[in-house]
């Protein structure tokens, strides 16, 4: 898994790629927590290059959503891969997130 | 003609990928398609995570043994661990889409119990067996 964070004025774009499982989900969790600690609560998660995500990854992004919403922000998902969509739907959590077809729309909707 | 292979690894998160790849190799030999293989990997990932988190309570507390078998009708995966047995009926069900939509406070959302839910959804059969000598066994079957 690789994580790249790009910070804009009001929004942070986090691009995740590769495989998210129990062995590395804490790393994603930590990155998202650090952003919350810096009062960055408007997050866009680009998951287009994630080819595998287990429930450990889901837990990390739901935790981030919960923290962001508590502080008046949100987590938008940009271009989740088919595998990510499938896992979100399997868990029934797809309705919790706003999902966008590109980063511009996901960033612009804040 | 039946085929069978086993692997034993330490119960650690960094071993899960190895287990998934080992089982995927068997699933390919059983001529399952890419979607089925993804589902099997995901079910195995969740099974291993549950063993580490719930049976052993932490990493490096015991081994995980996995066996795959192919016969004429089934692709079967058997996980064995020596941790604490658990009652799958005690695992709370994940919230339904309706319940999620009615959720007033996201703090009420627990993302636990998903592992077992995934295994049951992704595999045709999921069976838990507890034996004092053999340890805990989790048997997951994908019909061919």
C-alpha cells in the first residue's frame, strides 16, 4: 500500500494505492488521524488504485468519516475501484459515503 | 481426483497475504474465476484476522494452519488454530442498510462483526468446529 497526501487550502486529497489489509490498515488509520489532529476535516480519499481492501481498511475509513463529521467535515470517496465498491456494498456501508467519479468533483463539493 | 495442500505460519498480520496467496493458488488449480478468487482471498483474510484478534487475542501467540482441498464438487479451506474457541452466534450482526440510514449518530456505528459477515456472504458454507485435541477449526467451502 502507498499513501500520498496533497493538501489544498480547504481540502486534503489522499491517494491510496495497492492492497489494504490488517497488516497495513493501521498506517492508513494513522495518516487520517494525523490530518484530523491538524484540524483537517475535509478529506477526499482517492481509492481508484486500491486493488484489495479487507474490513480492516473499511474500519479505517469509517473511523475517519466519524471523526470528520464530528468536527463538521466529511470524507468524500473519489473513484473507488470495483473491488472497493464491492467491499463497501458487501458491508452495506456504501450509503454512508458520498462517492464521486473524479477528484475535481469530490474536492469541489466541499 | 482430489488435491490437497497445507501451510503453517505464525499468527501475525504480515502472514495473512502469504496465506491468501497460498489459498488463491489452490483456487486457481480448482479453476475458479477471478471474482471467486478475490472473494476467497477476502474470506481467508477475515478468517485470519479473527483468529489473531479473537482466538489468540494478539499477534505471535500461536500458529495458523491452513489446508485447501479440491474434490469433484467443492473447493474447501480449513483453518486450524490453538487459541480460544468462540461462539459465532454471539457475534453481533452488522447493521442493515435501513438501520444505517436511520443512524442519527455515527458514534453508534460499530464496524465489528464484519469479518464473519463477509465470510458467510462470500463462501457457500462456513462451519466452526471446536475440538480439545485438534484446536479450533474453521471450514469454508466454495462449490465448484
